[in-house]
C-alpha cells in the first residue's frame, strides 16, 4: 500500500495500533486517511475516523473492510466516510484520492480572491 501511495505522489504515514494512529492525528496534518475496520485487540477503526473527521473536516476518509454489514453503518455516511471493500482495488483507492484532491483544489480556488486588474 505504501508503494502504491508513493507512486501516485502521496506521503504515507502508517500506524500499527489505534493509539499510534490517534497520536498521528495529533501530530500530523492529514489530507486523507485509509483505516482498516478490524484492528488488533478487537478494536475497530471507527473511533479513529471520528477523531479524524473532528480534526480535519475536509479530509478524504475511507474505511477498508470485508464485512458487508459494516458497509451499511449510517455513522459512516454521517461522517462522510467512503467504504472500500476488501480485497482493495488499487484503482478504487487512487480514484478516491484523486477526487478528494480535485475537490480540495476546487474549494481553495473558489475561496481565492479575484486577481487585481
């Protein structure tokens, strides 16, 4: 995954636990996050996504899961989280990131002052 993200111009930061991920949320600027649903110790990535959304309202957030019941959770829609089914297709991830970047650029551009004549 790191190689794929690097190949499309992204800097990937990985975390192997919920605590490490939440530490990253506090110390890094996040434009996009790809979070697995099932974490070690029976935890889920939902709490991480909630904190990411609070900290970065415009970030592209995606939850990766093989569980079809998780894909229908209303909370994910409320958080604006895209659900990507396992096995993860590289094309789906790249398309999601490109769409998010395009939207971010559009938002910033629409807020920019008009050039002086």
